[in-house]
C-alpha cells in the first residue's frame, strides 16, 4: 500500500467545488427555476473552463479530454440504430402481439410488456427503451380502455431495475465500465443474478401496488392485425442487433471499445437500409441529442473539479476509516460497511436527483482510492446497484422516469383527464416502496456474497 500525502485545500479547489455544487443544485431544481438541466450543465461547464483556466487547473484541452467519448459515441450510435428500427413498425407489431396473447388479463399484459421493455433495455439503454414503448403502451391501454399509469410506471421501474444488469443497459453503467475498464461479460456475470432477483420481486410487488387498477376487466380487445411498415428492414435490424450483442460480449478479446461495436452496427444497418437517408435518422434522434449534450457538459464540469484535486481532497478523508494506519491493509469489515453505505447513499441521491450527475461525481473519488492501492471492485458494483435501483424512488430519479412522466402528462392533456398524469406524489407512492424493496434485496445479497463482489476487477 502506497503512503498517502495529505492534500491541503486551496482557492482553486474551493471555487471548483462551489461551481460543481451550484451546477448540481441547478440541475436538481430544474422544475423550480424553469431552466432545462442541459442549459444549466452547459453554463456550469463554461464557467468551470473559464475559472479553471484563470486558476491554472483546467484548459480547453483538459475539458475535451475529460469527456468520456466512449459513453457519448456509444449512446449516440445506439440511438441512431433505434431510430432506424422505429421506422420499420416492428415495435408496434410486437406490442399488438403482446396485447393479443394477454387476452385482457391485466397482470399478464403488465408482466409481458415489462419483460419486453426489460429485455430490450439490456441491449439498448433504458432511456431509449422507454422512448420506444411509452407511446405504444398508451395506444394499447386506450384500445383496452384501462388506465395507462400502471403500465407506464412498470415500463420505467422494470427497465430502471433490469437495465442495471448489463454494461449498455443504463447510462451510469457505461460511465462506470468505461472509467474502470470493465468489459461486457464480467459486468453481466456480477450484476445479472442480483438484478434478476430484484426484478422478479419488483414485478410481483407491482401486482400488489396496482391491485385495484389491475383488477378491472378491460372493455376493449386486441383483434386488429398490425402490419409491418418494412418487415425486411426489421429482420435485418434484428440480425445486426444480434451481431452487436455478440461483439459486445467479446469486445475486450478483439480490443474494440463498445462505441466501435455500436458504430460498426450502425454503419452496417445504414448500408442494409439503403432507402433510408441519414437526414431521416437524425430527425428521429432530435429528442435524444439534449441527453448527449448533457453528458458532454457534465463530464466537463466533473473534469474541472478533478483537475483542481478537490475530489481527491474529499476522498482522502475515507482513507483512515478504510485503511489500518499501522499495517497499511484495508479493514475488510469497514470496507464492506462503506460499500453498502455507498449503495444506499447513491440510491438516495439518485432518487433526489438524476442518477447520472451523482455517478459522474463519485467515479473520481473511487478512482482516487484505486490510485493508493485499494481494491475498488465492490465499490463499483455497489455504486452501479445504488444509482440503478435508486432511480426508481422519484419521478426525476432517472431520465427514463422523466420521459414516462412527460408521456402521461401529454395523455392527460389530450384526453382532458388530469387523473392520467403521473404526479410526483403518485410516483412516490409506488416507486419509493419499489426502491426500498430492491435495495434491501441487494444489501442482503451483497452482505452474504461480499467475497464474490470484492474479487479484483482485473
């Protein structure tokens, strides 16, 4: 274990910490002041760069290098793939088939839609998945003449929970995997079993939480046959998606970054879909571009704080608790408590705010512990579980939740029925118990199998 020199606070650190705090407060309170979080993040990044240059801890080159382009390009390429698939009508066909199989049994329909959303969110990120399924769920529920709220919430809660299982399933996972060089398969090995248990528990808990709504016998039925808009392209898309999954699994072996896999898949699909122009693809992606801009700005803000050494300054106060000063070894009991505490803190913070900013702030602190020789594997898994499960707690806990709430508000407005809107209180009544249940399950498994999760990453 390397010796640790104490870092003293300086003016640059203090100013960078203040900019970080003000930016995050602005992001968290967007509903109060009315400025979209992308605008707040961009302003924070600009101020951080100007101030950082004047204090000498940041530069334009540093800001560019602070952006994790692997995450940005991967998300962008996957969004483009989805925008091509949406044009084929395949997702509508899938939703219609699910509606027919369920035959009016509401819990069966909820379970099937929830499973479809989750399976797709294992391969695409959960934000993209709910963007596809949100409008489809509304159409299904209108056809069956039942409330869309249980289904919309199930889509968000189950995709938030299930998305934690894979490297590409949730934006924070991409950030953690990219920062600590965790490949697709090792990530899935560790996370899939624990997430699977939490997901099944969530599904059956939702049967209880929505028992009144799901007890209603639907008046409408699914009898129409929904045609494909382009069945050939849908089939080609599925083949390309299958190839991408295989390459995600072996990307470390062939020395490809995940964004290269996604980018290659996109290029292949655009060649196969020769009748589709790039302008069409970009038009379908317009609602996703602000998310990419948010990521870039956020990375730049956190990069500035990292450059000032403020996060290392904070991280050093964990050292006496984690490391025995005499032997220089990690205190295992304290380390396990720290990991589980991080999971709960990450969950609470991600419920209060979006899980992406909190992940961005925690990664450099964990990296500073790794730099002095701490095995940070369990911290990485606990952070991923915490921000993933915590996202379920409130309507702003994850980007997927925010989108689903927007869909419900549009539905309430178009039908003139305000009861169809998912309010913050409605979300808290259903989402908060789900968050607590999944966290308790994850805590128990982490406690029992801590040795497995503490195995070194490499």
